[in-house]
C-alpha cells in the first residue's frame, strides 16, 4: 500500500496499568486503519507474486472471459489458496516519495481479479479497461503473523491469526502511450472489509498490545474518489465491543497525516502515468474509427480482388463476361464495356483464401461470407472481340463499383498484425486501379496497387479491428471515405473522410491524412515491380495504344506494298508485263553488251479483287490473299547487261541482286487489303484494310539468281518471303486493323516508313519510321518487321521457287 493508505495515531494518558482496554473506540479506530493498510498490501503482494499469485503462469493462463469478442465484457483471474510466506519483514515496495513498505510473516489468499472493458481476444492482454473503476479484487485472506510497516509511520499491526474478506478497487488513470485508463494509482477504494476471529498485535508510539478482533464491516477510501477522500467508515468489534468508525471525536479520516499532494506525488514517477493524473478515460471510438477506416480500404481492395478472380459468379464468370454492355463504335476510341453482377454473387470461404501475392511474397487473404453485386467498367477502344471487348487507352481506364453484404468477413495481409473483420454490415464503394503497360501487348492492361478509392460507405456495420493480437469492436452506422493507395495525382498514401460511431461523426485520420502508417515508397513500388512485362507509363499518352496501332499498321503496310509491287510487275494488262509497255521503255542507257539500264512507267493501272482472291501460295503452303481495289502509277528501273532481242528490241539482263527498283509513285487505295493465311492452320494474324488514302513507295527487291544461268538475277520470290528494302509514304489513310479477333479503326494522316525484310547485307527484319495515327505522332526505330521472324522458316517459304540457284545469302 501507499504511504497515504493509513496511519495510526493513538494518544493515551499515562497510567500505571495497561490502559488500552479502557478505550476500545480509539483502539478500534486504529485497528480499522491498520486493517485497511494490511489488506491493501496483501493485494499488492499477491498481484506481483509469480509463484501462485496473479503474476504466476498458471493463473495468467487460467483467465476466463465473459462477453463478445471485441465488445464489452469481463476477464477474471482466480487465485486459490496461495500461501505467501514472506519471512522476516523486508522491503516489498518503495513509492515515488521514497517511502518504503516492509512486510513479513505469512498469509494464505484466495482471490479473484476482475477487469471490465473491451475483450481483445489477446491472452496476454484480454481486456482494455474502459473506465477508471474497471479493476476489482475480491479477497479472502487468512493470516499467520503477517505484518506491514511503513518507513514514515511508527504504527504497525501484526496479524497473528484470523481472516479477512474484502474488496479492493484500485482506480485506473490514463496512460501516456496507450491513452486508456490502465495504470493503478493511490486513489483506492476498499469495500466490505470483514474480520473473522482476528488476533493482532498493535504497535503505536512505542506501545505494544494485543487486540482481539471479532468482526468488522468497513468501507475506506485511500486518497480520493468521487465525493470521498481519505475516508473510513463502518464498524469493528475489538475485545467484544462494537465500535462505530469514525468515532465521534476522530475527524482525521483514514490517515490522520493525510496530505493530498503527497498522495499524488507517491505515484508521480509511475511509468507512463499521465500528469496531472486523470481519470477521464478517453473514448476508444476515435482511434477505433481511425483503424477501421484504414483497414476498410484494405478490406474493400481484397474484396474487389476476390470478385475479380471468381469464375462462378464474379467478374471472371463466363456469363458476366459474355453479357458485357458496350457503348461506342467498334474499332474506335471513346468506347466502354461494362460488366455487371446483377444477380447477387455469394463468396464464402471457411478458411483463408488467397486473393493476391506481391513480389515480396506478401499474401492477401479473405475469409467469411460476402454477397456482392457490382459493375466493372473499362474505357478505351472497342475491339469487337467478346473476350477482350476493350483495349484501355488511359492509365485510369478501369472503375469497379461493388456493394456487398458481409458476414464474419475478414481481410488480412501476411506481413501485418492488423486486420479487419466485418461481423455484419454493408459496404459500398468504387475502386480505380492505375494501370501499367504490358510490354507484350503494348496495352495499359496490368492493374497495379496504385489505387484510388472513392465513396467507401459502411451501413449498419459491426466491425472488429485487430491489431497486435487485440481485437476490438466498433459499430459504424455509416461512413464516407476516400483514399489513395500509393502515389497518384499529387496524393500519396492518403485517407480522408468520416465514420459515424455511436452517433458521433469522427473525422479520420485523427491527425494528418495518412492511409498506411507503415508506408514506404520504395517498398511499395518494389511490391509489384516483378510483374511480368510490366512497364510504368509516364502519362496517359503512353497508354493511347496508338504506338501499337502505328507499329502494326506499318508492318502490314509493307506487306501490302509488296503485293502491289508484285501486281504491277507481273500484270500484262496495264502493268509492266504489258507488251506495248515492254517494247516502249521511257529510258534506255548503254549499248548492247555494255552495263546499262532501262526504265518503264505505267499510269492508272487498276486492280479489283471482289470477293477476295488467292494471290500467292508460298513453298510452305502459306496463302496470300488480296481484296478490294487499287489504282497504281509506277516506274520501274532495271540495271544490268544491255542486249537486243531480234536485233531491234531493247532488252537487259539483271546481273546483280539489286538490279531492279520499283517506284510506286501514286497508289490510290479503295478498301484494299492483303492477308496471309498461316501454313496448316489458315490463321490470319493481321489484316490492314485501306478504306481510302494514297501511298507511294520505293521498293528495292533482292532477287534470286538463276540456277540455269548463273549471274542473272531475275527470280522473284513470294511476297511472304521477299527480301527487300522498302521506303514508303502514306497520306490521308482511313484504315481498319484486324488482329487476333480485334478491330481497330485508324486515321493515318501521314507516315514515313523504312523497312528491310529478310536478312541481307547487315539489315535483318527491321522497320523504322514515323506514323501520325489518330492525331498522335508515333516514332519508332529498328523494331522487328515480323515479331515472329524465323530465318529458316522464312527461307522455307521460297525454297521451292523454280530455277532458284540458292537462298539469298546474308552477305555478299
């Protein structure tokens, strides 16, 4: 007990014989005071005892709780027949004033300690007190020479025998770190102290005398509590005389030398005790609301992940995917697809179910029941493909809105001691993930944990907040929360909003706007950096998908130019194989037998393919088809050995691989396209339809050498296996790109392309250039002309060409 508990002041007149029995009222008052002091110290000693007292492992492990987890309840520890044998009096406590309490002898105690408050579920800390009166000790003690002395008092009482029952209520003050009433002080109430068959030896002012104590009914207040201060009242029977306390002439209370300041100072050095001492226990609701708000964001994110991957009735379900509502025109940007879960989808997991795992191995799990409806909307280019109806065209193209009825639904992460369980209630909100580029497709289609949460609303929810092993309930009538996980648009790790708890609107967070107190930008970014093919786009322009459209349209343009070149070269109606054209070159250079050149030109040569026609079949069985209309103006120049046929017809023999050059000076396009059907499967990997527009090109094919006439290079190869250098210009092209079942409409205002197909003289399957597509100028350098190029397969496509001496070598 503190020094302030009790002091005994007895004043006896000098008498020749023992005078104590003549003054039972004074003796009774002194015994009552010392009884309170001894009783209080029994509790203090029992509380610290690790053998059989309240600090012993068996007693701690045997705690019993009553009430609902996280809600109001009690925890009770029980001590049975614990014998405290203290031996000779020794110091058991020293208070903050330096006053020492000595105790000796023995006492056998049975007692219960009860704490009332919020049940945490934590065996080491099962209750968080919610009031200053949350602690109570019910004690039954039997004494054997038990004595308590205080270094600042000359009064003491040794209890030779007998027993007491009583209740001690140490009042709990606010702790600095926890901000709950959890620290016992000197302001202690002792209630219902009852003696039975007591035999004590009292020491006071140098006098020592025996007293029998038959019974008592005492109430005491050490220090101050509410309206009582330093109070002692009730009755006690000594030597068979019942004494009412306080006696009429004793106005000194429990401690005749009581000093309120000394009492407060006696505990002032107690670790974490808030000064000045306060019994105004702060409500836990604000902090619980703050924790619940932060964890609500995590819970909603985990719920969305679970619904996204659920293929029974969630967003991955076939009927939900097939039922997408489309808005906009196929092939055009500015469209959207909305996937709806209209029929409530029940997710129920009896065990932890992993919904995600990050690059550091941290897993997020859910458990419990959620009945969900919602929508998932994606904005971008409508593709016309059921499985992937939209290609996102911005970093923020996806929005997911869910409403869910939750029952015992928990979300947790493996690297945190914090989690949230919705025991009941409804949550609604919108989640917007920031998207990253998928390097394998060029589309911003990879979701990242950089997520914006909008309008997270709880309705009639009972939430269980778990942190560091403690679980506490918070009733949330409603909420309105916005959050930013990660960094986005000037906000980083941000939370704001309100939670209505027990009728009070609580602004969260309590200070600042931090969503996750443990957030570290580097760790956060590393958590998803290992995602395959993930690239972080600098801005929305990087997500426009125009680069992919530009690159793929450029590749397919080169193939179409190859087909047009072959058409004009081989056509005998209006192309270069027309007899009149062949006999009338525009220019002839060089004499017979000399190195020279010949040039021809054609104008307005029209080709029409409707319906589509098979144009070429290569040596591997691949088929090149043409469709639509094209009008061609072209020039052809052939260099080589000049000769005359029939002595009058100018002719020339190409004697180099690059002897022939074709200039498509103007090509007018009218729904013209080529498409290649892969050998064996007939799959068409890509098709570019030129609805309108013009192109021009300089085509330098590398020709094959004749087997029957070495040194002559006039063997043309299939378009699908042409080794050539093409420089092309497109102007005002309106086109449609078809690829992998998707449709994209393109406006190509202009394009400049330079490509090398095959592998020849240092150039291997590359294309570069600029394309202004859908208003955006896209520049690319040295990308693969054919991303799936395989040189052996490429050669196989022309290996069967008649009279071909050998494959075109990479170097000559």
